[in-house]
C-alpha cells in the first residue's frame, strides 16, 4: 500500500475566528490587520481584497469594509486547540503555519471505511471543536494532498489516489498551479511554449534541466506528474539564519526597499553558504515608521541553496509590501535548515 497524506487548511482563519466570536460579522466584508491586511474574509475577497494589501487600498476597493485588529494570542490559542485534536489522530504531523498542516495517515486509514469518510469526519470534528471550517485534501504524497485541498475551498475536500488520477485532473490547468512556479517564472516558461501543465510533458527531464536548471527543471518534471517523495515530519527544532537592518531615515520608495533587501539577502545568503546549509523556508520582516510590523514566509518545494531561486522567492514576498509612510526595518531569514552534506536529494522517483 502506498502512502496516504492529508493536508488541512483552515478557511480564512483569522477572519473566521472573529466571525465565529461575533455573529453580527457574518457575511460582511472584513479584514484582520491594522495597516496591512493579514487575512480577508471570503466576503471581502469578492472585491479583490487579499492578504499583504494595505488596508487603505482595501477600503478603496470596498468602502464599507470592516477592519479588525489582529489578536495573535487568540489565534495562537485556537491553533493549539486544532493541533491538540490533530495529534490525537496521529503523531506524524508537520505544521506549516497556525492554520495548516500535513498528516501521514497511511497506517490508520484502513481503520475507516474510505478516504472520503475520513475527510468528512476530520472536517466535522474540527468544526465541532472550534466552530471553524477547513478545506481538506488527501493524496498519495504532500504535493497531491496540498493541491487537492485547494480544489473545493472553502469548506470542501478532494482526493487524488494515483499519479494517473492526478495527471488527468491537472493536465489542462494553468502552469501556476505547480508549487514553486511564481509569477516571475511564468513568463520564462511561456517563452518556451509552456502555458498549461500538459505542455511540460513534451519535454524530457534532461531537457527541462538544460532549460531551467536542476532545481526548477526537476521540480517541473516530477511535480507535473504528481511525484513527490518528501516525508511528513514534525520539526523538533527550527534552525534559522537571518539579517535585518534598522534605518534612522525611513525608506520611502520602492527603489530604496529593493536596494536594501538585496543587500540584506546577499549577507544572509553568504552565511547560508558558509555554514553549508540548505534552506526550506524563506521569511521576511518589515517594520514601519509607526512601529507596526508584518512577517511573511514561503515554504519551498524542497531544501535548496540555489541563489537565484532563493532571491526570487524573497523578491516575490517583498513585492507585496506597501511602502506607506516609511519603512524603518527590513529583515530576511532562511529557516528549516539542513546540512548540505547530510541531505540526500529526493529526486530519484520512478514513474
């Protein structure tokens, strides 16, 4: 029997907690955040509002938008309740954030009548305990479980049982559905005639590596075919490398921000290479002149030290940052590190 992996993603988590605690907010467009949107309710998303957008811009899109302060202690408590429930099911859990995680249910799924039943029971139990909905994906690895959980959001579930099943569903989708394909990479792919997932299939692995490098080429080849051998493992210790700068004169323009985060990236990347680490998560930190701050992070498809890929991920996170009235601190971090000489690449798939 192959692996069975579940991915859960709480629906608009912060906003949903606030709506649950105040029924008058139901069906109203609202965001959680002060100067920057942290989470937007689904009613707000209909107006084009999304996370990392300034609340001022969000209000221009929706004048009657409600803006609620971020209560991190309440959300952390709610997350802990969810984690407690999840860990009663299995100890093979990997949390990605407050509101999502992977479960390896290979050894327990046979105790249930079907994967569909397990997904429904999981969602129902989460709702009974928290009053919150989640979207669930079940696949035969982390990649397929993650993509499945995005299919029927919010409050839905989807299941992939095999690579054949996965490829039939994904082949006509836009290439951006592949994790690791960002908006800067898309034009590069389109120049080679790759617009949909099925366009990848005409290239061999070696051709993709030749065109896009080992990391990107391998990712495109294997992920388009639903192949991913990464294990689900609970992190006992988070190791990170980071640098940040505080400015006496706040950054006022996009050009200044780009200049500064480029310099900070170079310092951080140099430390990564010196310590012989591979990075799995890229994070940024921004503090504004009014002392409000935001953090953003992106989990990579697999541990890497490719400078171009890491910088592109950093730049993609920074592109969503609003300058506002000035930025007084910029930080970049690489976390979930593994030693390069002890890491065995997981790209030896068979298909």
